C-alpha cells in the first residue's frame, strides 16, 4: 500500500523548550491548512519538555528523543533527514505560526518561480523595525535574489534570511547543501543560506507566517555571550569578499566590512563593558583576520561608527547603493 506524503513538513528542534514549545505545537495543530507533518527532535531536555511531548497524540506529529545532545546544527540535520515532504518549514521551539500562516507559506510556494531554493518570509515585518540599513534593503532590493546578486546582498546587509523561523526551503536543496552541522554555531544559518543562494535563487516575501519571539533565553543570546559571533562572521565574510573581488576592489570591500561588522561588534562590546562584562571586548580585540584592520586601527577607526549608529548606517547606505547600482542589482 502506498501513502502520499504531506505537502509540507514543519521541523522543530527543541532543547529545554518550556514553556514556549506548547504554543509552538498548538499553533501547528490549529492551522486551517492541515496537509502537514510536524517533526520534533528533543535534544536531551531536562526541564519537562519530554513529558509534554509525550502528551501529544496527533499522528502527524512525529517525536524523536536524542540520547546524546547533537548540538543545534546536528539536531536540524537529523530533522531534515526525517522529512517526507518536498517542502520544509523551520519553526523553532520558542516561535509559533500565526493563524493561517502555514497555508500562506504553501500558497506562496505555488506562486514563486520553480527554480527558487528557499523563501524568507516576514521580510517587511523583519526589516522595517530592525535598523536604518535593513529598511534601506527592504526599499531597494528585488524580491527575487539571483545567485550573483546574493553575494552582494549577504555581504552588504548580513544574514537577510534572518531567524530560522522565517524560512522555508525545498528539501532537495537542503539535502544538497553541506547542512547545518558545521564549525559555526551562532552563525550557522547565515552560512547555510549564503551557501545555498550562491548557486540557487532565493525569494524575499512579505507574507507573514510566524512570530519570532524575542526573549533572554533565545539561542542567539547564550551562543554569543562571550562575543563568539565576531569570529564566526569573519569566516563568512572572508568567503564573501573573495567571491566579490571580480566586481569590487578589495580596499573598498575591506573598508565597508570594517565599518559594518567590527563597528557593530565594538558597539556591543562597549555596552557589555559598561556593565562590567569585558569578555566581548576581549574577543573583539583578540580576533584578527586578513580582512580586519590592524588591532588599534580597528579600535580607533571603528569607534566613531560604534558610538553613532546613525553615522554608521548613513555611510553604509551610501556605499551599498553605489555598489548595487554599479553591478546592476538595483
């Protein structure tokens, strides 16, 4: 007997996810679009998450309990390996679907070009409230990002795919990538989406599908408590700069990068230092690369941009606009 696969698979990695995991699961169960499977992988929770998962009886919800913690990337890769649908929606355990959100995601897949590898949803919602640079990206970027354009987009504006819960991908492209298991932890999704977009088209969609919850226990916070994100950004931007060398002179790429990324991390380090927490400042000073300015030059030249976000964003917007126009991205 043959069984047809569901239209879309929702995958949820969880580790000590109470109380948010309940709202996450209930938001899937209550969707008006019902042709889905929800695959949840618990990564060794000790807070009662497993006891809650044992209460779920809907056969479309498939629960796995890892005996050993696989890490965030490993848990995501395990979930992808269990998917039975051609489409995957990543819904983190502390986030939830809006009413009708999953159906809107499926409908959007029916409208986008067939060569689309992944869709970033909630694009307007995510960008217009984030920063002046993000708002600029919303105003000028096309909704369909080609592989060549993606190199500029990720370099100039960072991880435009945003939170994992904003994203849905075709299963074959996820399986054809290097996956989520990689040396990076805090920026692993940034690296993955930039990697896939390097060879395949992506879409930026204003369709609102899920609420991304902001809270102190979010992985984004505890994985960057010592400023680890700066070193991980260097790994990604070194590759992006190398790919952009045929189109933009190295000195301009390095200048833009240092004002965009090190200045941002210096600002964060100063905030923590004012509260007596110096780990991020130590990480900022000790982390070097061929694409960063020398240590003290980095500190002195980044400082004005770190102290004034308005000055930094105005500079970045002017340069980003010039690069995008020169390379016919806008």
